[in-house]
C-alpha cells in the first residue's frame, strides 16, 4: 500500500506578517493541488494529514469552500487528525464546529481516531489517529501493519533554548506496536528509523516565519510504501523561493531564528502563566539581541495578548 504523508497545512487566506506574496492564498491552493497530483502520480491508496490542516478555526467559509473545491477533484481518500490550530480553545469539545467538519460533511476528509481505519491490499493496514492532546490508541491487531498519525511535539532538535521535547527514538521505544509513526505539530522535516520501524515528519506545507529552518526548508511531502518500507521525499515545485516571499530587511534577522521560533510557540499556547516578558528580557540580555528583533517580538507578544490570529 502506498500512502502520501502531508504535514501541517496551516491553511489561511491571511498572509503571515513577514511574507510579501501578492496573493498568498493562491500559493496555498497551488500547493494543495500539487500534493493531490503527487498522490495520483505515485498511485497512492490514501493521503494522511497530520493535523493543523487549517491555521485557525476562524478561517472563514469562503476559505473552506475554496479548499473543498480543490480537494473534491481527487478520488484518493484523505484521512487526518486535528491539531490545536484547527479547533477553538485547543479543545476537543469544539471539533464539531471546526472547518474540518465542513470538509468531513462534504466527504472530502475523514477523521482518524482510536478505532482503526482499515485497508486491505496485499497486506492488512490499520491506521490510528491521536489528535492534539489525545492519548495513544491501543492496537487491536498486532499482526497487521499498524500506523499511528499523531499531533504532538516530537522532534529531532529543540526549537529554543531549554525546549523539552520528545525525541523520535524515545517515542518509538515506548510504542513498538506501530511500524510507521507519522507526526505533526513540529514543523520541520525529519525521518527517523529505529529497529525496522520508521517515524516521519514531512514538515509544514507553508513557510510561516523568519525562523532559519522555515526559511531554508523547502516544503515537501513523503510517499511511503508499507510493503517495502521505502519512502521518497517529494519536494513541492510550486513552493516559492524563500528569498522571493520574505522581506529583505527581515531576512537579515535569521541569526536570531531560535528567538522567533520561541515566540511562535508562545503565541500558539496563549498562556500568561509562564511569564513571557521576564523570560524574554532575560534572553534578550544574554544574547545582546538586536533592537529590531526585540521590536518584532514585542509586536508578536501584543498580538498574542489580544488573541489575534497570525
């Protein structure tokens, strides 16, 4: 069975503040079309999406309808999970009114959960879902090829100083029942093999920030074969060059990428209990941070405090 692995989408018609695209949403739609085309060219049996398909639960009906029109041109089933950006308040109780449910009602997207979605080709393949904050499902058939799609902070490198994240091999050691783990939330591509099993993060579909890894990682998907355990990273040719979509004056600040990534995580959590300004002031002092970087981050903090979207 061949599966296309599609990472965080962060679909939005609203252009991120540091990008300069004249029509950002057109770029988003072109990438989705290319992903569907890649799945068809590689004769994939299914597309799996790892959560945060949308950048916000409030993307608007016009945005959702245009995405739906694109998705309905594909006859390859799309299965996914939800991430914290897909739902209001990062809460499972609001999934029913998320834009994902509009896609589900139209038959363009199907939720993965604790009961496996089963495919029978040359082998029995069971696909489980663990959305943001959910526990890991129990495998029902140990003799099947079991896949987990999960949205949690698992990564190969910390995103900021002191970032405590789960390492890929540590997760796979704890969950040997899954032959393939497809993970979202952590936006940067990595593929980790461990004792004949594989974890894949295909990376974020969109470059959202001026963090160094955002700027220089070209968006891609991964095509995976469950029989041979072989995979192929397929770069999206519709992805514009980072130099063409980010303001030159902002690109000069990429040496401070860890700070920018840190503030993006603060925005996504929207919690005041960790003392943002105290932590940031300390980091600014230790790193002798450029004044322009400080101003950009202060603007981001103001957005987070006011609850505004990217």
